[in-house]
C-alpha cells in the first residue's frame, strides 16, 4: 500500500470523502468508485495507480 503518513481524518478533509467511506475502502468492505479514486489521488497528490497494489500496473 502506498503510504503518505496522513490520518483518515486528514484524508477525509482533503478529499471531501467521509471518514466512514474511507475506513470501508481501507478495510475492503467495498471497492471505491472511480470518482472516489480520483478524489483520493488528488488529495494525496499521486496517480490513481499508486493507490492499489497489482501485478498489472
């Protein structure tokens, strides 16, 4: 997992995504929408592909 040393609360404030939604994504309760992926990547200043691990990057 890509690490930016940011709390869920800070990420929520930066991205506009609720803390509970971020928690659910992190705990793999459900997969994020493309819109949420874009918001998270923008908040973290990374590419969307940096947000997940895959052998197919």
